C-alpha cells in the first residue's frame, strides 16, 4: 500500500513538471511554481570533505542558490526543517545502460547457421558490424520510470548511460533519473566515448577473439586518422567520421578482468589516449600494474557468493583462486584506495541493485574510507565527465541534486528519505513518519497485553504479547497515522480474529474494534518505553578490517607469496649437458650470477652463492617449446583467411596454472602461437615462464614471429559445417599467400613513394594497414614465419611461393611429412619443428612417421620437437628421447631438439638454449638422465631465479591445502551465518590447441588428441 | 567428468558442430568423405603377412627375463615350442639344444607381450574420416554389438603397436550408455577369427556422470554442471538390468531378445562389466548398482578420482583400469604430477590397477611409457609398473592362464627388447613372438623411413 502511495506521489510530481519543456505545446493550464525551497538545520555535505553543521540549503528552479549557515531566506520559500538529518549530494553512476534499448545477441554461429563474413549493417557505415561509433546514447535514450526508481532509491540522481553494444559503442549521455521528458532528463550528450572487447550483437565472423578485437581497434584508430586527412576524399564513411567525432571525449573502456584492463591500457598508450577503465572487481590482484596504467577505475561491488563446500568431494571442485577471490573481493576498493589509484564506484554488475548498499558498506568494513567512497560517487565522476560545475557537490550554481538521510549515509541503519533531482522531490521514505518503535501497553476492554514495535523505522515489525508466553505476530497496516491490526489471540482457535482499527494520538494509539468473539471493544496502546537505539556510530570510529589472507602471484593455487628473484647459485658436481660445442661435461659446476651463467668448470666456489648439490644429477638448458598455446586467453582469430594483424602478446594470461606445470617439466621458454584456423594467422609471443610475473616480465619482444597454416584446418575440411570462408582447397591456400604478399609489396611501394617525396603537401597519405605491415615485415626479414604444415605438396608450395616473392619460411611446425621434402627445406633454409610420433588422426597425417625428426636432422635441417599441448610439453624431454628410439639420433643431439635447436629456430640462441657463459641462466637440474622416462626436474631456473623445485613444490602443496582448509571453514561459517552459497560447478581450465575457436573451447571442455594439431 | 568416451575425433567434431553450424554434414561433404574413404582405404597388402605357426622349438638365451609378476631373471633362458612356453629359468635351465633354434639375446631384455586394455586399435583407422571408424554404434543401449566383428586385422596401425612391445589389445566399443562387448585380440592374424584370444570378454557401460557437459548456444560457453538427466538414464539401466537378469533365468526363451541375451554373461560371471566412471561418487554408485543387479565382475575404467574411494574399491575387490595418465591434473589445485603418480598411489594403497591409454588407437603404442612415467614420477618399482600392463590386465581379462607372464605352460607371446621397455631411450623391439610365431616387425613407418633413407642416402648417418 505504501508503495502505491509513493508511486502516486511520484506520478503527481511528474505531471506537474512535465510541462517544463518550453518548445512543447501544452494541454491544460500552466502550472509554473516559484520552486523556491530552503532546507534548514541540516548537516550538509557540500562535498565529501566540506561539511556544514546546522546549515541551510537554498534552491530555486532546480539550482542551488545558497548554502551556508546564516542564509537569508527570501519570502515565498517553502522551508523544510531537517534538524538531525543530513543532506548529501546525490550520487552519480558512470556505468549504466539506463534507458538504452536491449542488446540482442545474434544467434549466428550456432548449428546450421552459415558464416557471416560481412557486416549486416545497411548504409555507408564501416566494414565491421561491431564498430558502432555512430551510436549516440542521447539519441537512443528513453525514460524508464521503473529503472529510474530503482536507482533513485539508492540515492543516485545522475547516470552516465551508453549502449553496451559492440567494440566501439559510440557516445554516452549524462542523464538524470528524473521521471520527465527525455528532453529535460538528458543533461549532456555526447559526454563520453565507450569501448570494449566484446562484439555484442554483431554476428559477423570477425573478430572472434580478444586479440582480433584489439587489432580491429588499432586499425580503426589508424583508419580514422587516415579518413580525416585523405580518406574522406576516397570514400564516405559514417563510422570513421563518427569515430573521429568521439576523440577528445573522456573514453571509458570496459574491461572484463584485470588483464583485459591492462590490455586496453596498452592500446591507449599506443594511441596516446588515457582511458577510464570499467573494472571487474579483481583489480586488487594486480594493483601495482593497474596503478601504473594511470587510468581511473570504475569499480563494481560485485562480490562473489560463497560456494557450498559442505560436501568434501564436491568442494574440491572449487579452486583456491575462487575461494580467495570470494574472501578478498570486498577488500578490492580498499586496496585500490590504499594504492592511491583514482576510482569511482558503480552499482553495475550487481545481481540486484538492492545489493548496492550492503556491498558498499561491506567494502567500507573491509577498509574503504567513507570519504573516498562518497567522492567516488559524487565529485570524482563529476570531474571525469567535466560536469563538476553542475553535479557531484552542493555548491552554489550546481543543480539541486541531493539526498536527505536520517544519518550517516554509510551506516547500516541509515534511511534515505528523499532524493531531489534538479529541484524535484522523489520520496523514498516518508520523512514525516514518526519513529513509532517501542513497547506499548495494549489494553482492550476485556484483555491487556503488550504491543512491541521493532525493526526499521520505515518498515517496523510488530508483535503482540497477551500473556507472558504467547507471542503473536499481527497483520498491520500503518499509513498516515491510521493503524489497523488483526490477530488471532488464541492459537487453538486459528479462525477467530481480533480486529483493531485506530489512529496515532500523542505517543500512542487508540481506536475501536471487534474481538475474536465478536464483541465490540475500544482499545488503546500507550507508549511504555521507546526503542533503545544503539548509540549512533561516530563517523570516524571504525572496526579493524577483517583479515583476508594474502594475495598470490599469480592469483591461483601454487602462486607465489612473493615473486621469485634471481639468485647467485652454484650448482656443484653435476653432469652438465651444455647443448653446445662443449658437449657433455661430467662432474662439473655451474655458477649463476645476475640471471646469467657466470662460470662453468670444476671446483668452482663463490661467496654468497646458494649451493645446490648436483652429484648424480644432470644439468641441462631449460626446455624450450617451439609450439605452445598455454598462458593465452584465446588462440584463433579465424574470422578471415588472414589475421596477420593480431598479436598473441595482447592475450597473454600470466595466471595460467599450466605455466607452473610446464616449469615442473623443465620448460623455461615457450613460443605462444596463434592457431591454425586460417592461412595467415597472428603474430606469435615468445615468453619466459616467469610464474608470478606480468606480461612484460614474461614477453621477449625481440622475437618477431608469425603463424601461418596450411592444409585441412585452413580449408575447414573437418568442420562438417556449411563453410563459405575462402579457401576451401589447397589451390586456394596458395592464392591467399600470393594475393596477400603481392598486395603487401604494392603497399610497401606506395609508402616508399610517399616517404621519398620531397614535398608532401597536398599528397594523400597512404592508409596504414596493420595486416599488410606485418606482411611487409616478413618480406623485409623483420618478422619470421612459423608455418603449421603436414603434407609434402603444401610444404613445397609454400617454399615456392616464398622463393618467388623473395622471402623465407623460417620454420615449418608439425611438418609431419617434412621427411619427404627435407632436401627442399634444407635448400630453402627452413627449419622443422615436429611432433615426435603423432599420426593417423586425420588424412593429412596418414603418412606421418616417428622417424621424421631423425631424417630431417640427418639431411641437415635444423630440427626441434614441440608439444602443441600443455600436457605433452611437460614431457618434452621424453618426446625428444623418441628420436633416439626412432632413427638412432645421438642423445646429446636429441636433447638439442628441445633446447638449443628451438632457440636457434626462434633466433634467441644468443641468449638462451645452451649452457654457455654469458647466456641467460635458464636451467634444469634433473634427478636422472634427462632423456630417461624416469627423469624429473629437481630445480627449474629461469634467468637465475628458481621457479620450481621439488621441495618448493612440497611447500606450495602444503600451503594450498592449508589455505583451502581455512577458506572452506570460513565459507561454511558464512553459510551458517546466513550468507547465500552456490553449488560448486566443476570447472576445468581451457586447454587451447591449434584448432580452438574462441568461445568454443570453454571451461569444462574435454580435450582430445585431434585438437592438438 | 567425461560424458563417456566416444572416439577422440568425434569429440572434436562435436565441438566444431557447436562452433559453427549444422549438426549434419552437407551431402557434398558426405560425398567427399565417401570418396576419400575409397581412395585411402587401408591397403592390406602393405602390412606384412601374419607369421606362420612355430615349427621348431626356440630358445632365447642370455637375456634378462622380466617375468611380469615381479620376478626378474638375469641371464635367463626362455624356451617355447608349438607356441607354448616349455621352460623359463636361469642359465642352468636345460633343453634339447640340437632340436632347438637357439637365439642369443645376451644384453637384451625379455618381456611378456604387453596388453593394452580398452583400446580402439583395429576399429579406427583415421579418426577424422568417418568411413574408417567403427568404434561407436548409434543409440544408447547396445549390449548386443560386438567390437570383435569390426576388428580389422589389416589396420596399418596394428604393426606400429607391435614395435613398442604391445602384442595384445582389448578391442573396445565406445559411445552410448552401453557400448557393446569387447574382445581380446592378438596383434597378428589374417582375420578377426584367428586373431582373437578371447571373444566377448566383457560389456562396456558408461556410468552417467554426476557432472555433464552443458553447452550454451547463446554464448557458446561450455561448463560442467550437475547432470540433470542422469537419474533418467540410471532408471533405464536399472530396468534393463533387472529385465536381463530375469531373462537370464530362462533357458530357451520363446521370444529371443538380442539385447537381453547379451547381458547373460554378466550374471553368470563369464563376462566382466567394464564401467567407465571417473568421479568418486560415480564410482561408488556404479559399483553398488552392478552388485545390486547381480553383476559378478565389475571393473572400473577411467577412475580419475579413484584416490578418494580407495577403501571402497578394496572392500569390494574392484579392479581399476586407469585411463590415460599422460594428462593434466583435473583441478587447478591438484598436485602437478598427480595423474602420473595415480597408478603408484593406488597400487600402494592396495588397489588392483591396470593401465590403459584411454581408449586411444594409434597412441596406444605409448602405453609402456605411461607405465614408465608411473614408475619415475610415482617412485614405483619398475616391475610393479610392468605388471600393470602385463599380468594384471591378463588377470582382469581372464586370459591369465595364457598370457601376461612368462611362465611355463603359457603362450609364447613375448618380445625381446634392446633394454628397458618402459623407457623410450631403450624401447627397441628386436623380436616379437605371438604364440611362438615370429612376427614380422615391419610397419608402414619403417617402410617410409627406409624409402627416404634411400632417397637421401643417409642410411649410415
């Protein structure tokens, strides 16, 4: 009932101001009022740091005209006495889709749907459907009273809304939450620009990966620049025009986790744009890196629910990372504040908006300061949006957007009474409603008892006690001083109801009614004692924040409490496999200093060195995996037959547990390749497996490679779906290369000719194309090809294409029929990186033989053995040993296939791949002959830091168990304490292989051997 | 964890169906598949001819004999005649040297032919080419289908297994809830009739898992959720088993039901019931189900989470056939080597463990290395690891009177290896005998190797 009344009030307010849009004709009589209001005796938060006790706020026509202590109140002012109450600036939310149309996801890509190669957008727009720079929230916006009411109740008056559709989402509009005509609700538009990595409703194939989205954004920046200067004379492009119009606006980038936030920042740096980041609540996990981004964060309060871990076996399906995040997420905002990162708070990403205050208070309990919280909801967003003259504070001249509260906004018992938006009142709770809570002596003519009113002042709970023991909960309505109670006085007679109706009189109630027996009666409830209120918490007092454990680097089980550091190490008396001319050195010592191999010899000594006894053990260079897909968020940008523009370095995932697992197999460096979905894949990323590091700690930027692919995958032979992407045959594959490289040559010539002009004035600048840039780099031997390949015809074909166009194929990877064209590969100078013994799983590997690596080696082709698989990678020493069995390769040579040979193939042999003075100390100490199946790493060392050791692993296991046990107990207590708990889903990590298309291979997916190609 | 194990390729094909489009191939694709099937049908002539029966006693002397039951005999003597082992002992073992072909294998190692349980070798030739796969019948309940009759002795994959020491596989059907029956095959023969060692040794049941893969067509996400349909599947199974059990009591039923007929052996104990189950709760449920329906010999296959139910498995005397342990841990927080150590941990806890290669076909040749990995990472005695691919599978399969160890009276099914068979460094098979027949160790890979050695003239390099 009360709700209905509130609604009625709201509606009536709206109607009165509906007429304020001056250009609109009016149906009825003018109703312009003075709209002059004063709010006196209030504690006024002009902003988070300026508080006025017993102040007066004076507003006129929706604008603050005065705020101070002894203000003159002009005649004709409606005065509201707010003694004991507080006024805060109304809140601002920068992350909202309020008033926007629903984003309809395309069903495309599912069963039976053909591939959508081109954009479905009709008109002179850009080529990609996920780019919507022309979208203007201000044009799409419609008022939605239900949604506005939801936000107003929380204390918000202004939101920045935008259409959450696409990678470029166009401009945002700053709107109020008033229920009014759109014309007056929209404050400013365009006010911001919005970007993301999600293609939204676009069903177009490209991009289907985050690195594709990244590349698309890069290219769009370049295209827009070109359009501004030269392109507008070549084509009319609404999208590029609109994209240019967005520049200069504050730009919000929607991140889905900490790493995508940092990825977005990388883009911003490339184009000299500092984004504002919509975060995801996990920023605390990499706060140093986030701080270095320099961006302001929009921080959600989306704390994960506890898992139901009461079943011991099911509980194992919840990872330590999930449990720790559950524990630490409420401390995210505090961590951000502590790190000194600028941030705003948002009500977005909550399951329901009503969680907002609960979660915000929780964030404060976990260490967020109230001052910062208030600023993050008022002044900071106002400044970011360059609207701080109008919103975010209660200074003269600003709009009259404020909330009236019963007390400290952040206290759990606070009540928001009214939310004023541009001088219009929205009643949230009745400010005049007296606090009726207390104990009353209830007397009817025939019976006496107690009426106890408790609960919240705006929503009291009622209880009647007629005898000492029987407690009855009556049905009560109480509104505008009129009360009605009915209850069953006798439990044994549930159908006999006493009904009392009456009104508030003084501090009590009185009225008349009828008893359960049908007898009319008068009644009265006299206040015996008002409710005892807990002493109001002083704003400054605060309990210490709850203990939340320590972060891990990376934030998963087996992560480091501290990032491993390079040490001075002396490995004594080991059998040293140098993978170098020095061969195998028995009983030798290796000294590691500053991350490098300092000395190799016998009887070495070094002060301060940590000595590792290598007696009976074998020291080898770290294993190098030439073909890996670990530590990546995505593998294939398969939307087009060439994706030379995408970079795997954009999607490195330092949290992947497989980094640690590879270290446990002696792997120290991996080449992270694009998949094999298309002929020209993406640019590779070579990483050192620095577990706990960030992307730049891991990445070796000097390694410039690109993935190519041939055969069944690129012609989509095994997809079984209607495929229409070119090519569908090996004939077409050749033409893809011929076409792209021919264009690249022409592109290069166009730039050369432009660059060599003495005077460029009036000459159109050629369009920069990052796809062709990569191909030009190949032509100029600045970027090198790793080509997924199987059968001899296609290998031969690519060699001929390369020869005819004057570039080199650096590596054929998989190359299972390499043995058939080994002589041709040698002549061309191509290396081979082979599986040890895979065959038979598809037509193009029917002729694969395990002797391949041996033949290639004997013919003189530089050969390595690779994994393409997170599991096999940790047994690469075993896989190399197969070259001994199949083909009789010497053991030292076999080890080279997973050490110095891949280093040479990746052009990194000057720094790693062998044990040689001056090289990176990437080392493995094995407990056994390194090619033996019984060999396990005792130590895996990357650049002098121990990233894996047997005893270190024991310790980590122990820590994982202890920390899990602690968190399980904590979750169970939380559930017992009333927190909602969700059933643990069984999540398995994504395992990427060449053929995986974004989104298809997800958690829980089973891997199969055939994917590995 | 897994919703049964269809052939590896079919998993992937499913994925791609999900990824892009139609569940069905376009007619043109069928046509292409058909054509490719015809063009690239395994050419039987390329495999070496099966060996002729043993005509003369053979003695292998001087080698290290790994009996397969934990015993190792240095400088041993192994003699066999007419396909049967007539003597196994140390250097003092006597035999009629004049009538016997004596092969000096000094420095070499002798092993019983390795046994790969749950394999699809012979049923799948090229997994991506539908025309070459015969491992999975349509429908959910197929107790009556038999892997035996689809087993292709001319598969080019078979000789490649022999070259790593595998001489016996259990040809195993896949898919559905009940996949059909498996048979134990010798890896040499003209046809399935003469290659079979034991027909229809057991039925294969995939226990409906607690967690099933749920695919969301809206956002292409895949997650493992509580399996909402499992109770229905279990109810259907319960109906089938109780019907079959009652049926099995009728000697000559008036109406013959092929499906119910196929289950008879389970209740008499003539056949094993191989139950694929990984999750610990699935394992308990499945075993209890089998026992409650009078199944005499249940075997758990897969068993990734078996560590949690060690006591249950022991109390119920349930043997376990592990799936491929060359895999990653299932959970982020599991110890990194846990799959490698699983065989050892179970064995040390007293569970009967056999190893398999996860129902693979060509990869099955790496089975000895799975055992080697179990020994190396699990600190397991190598002879114990060897048992997991010789005597223990023989016992589970019910062929232990014939194969699985090198003992007098058993079949002369053995290999002579350059060194330690469990380590790829030394796994070089020099001789293989199946029932005393000296098997030709040629295979497609060796032929290609030789061909290109000749092309490049690198034979001596």
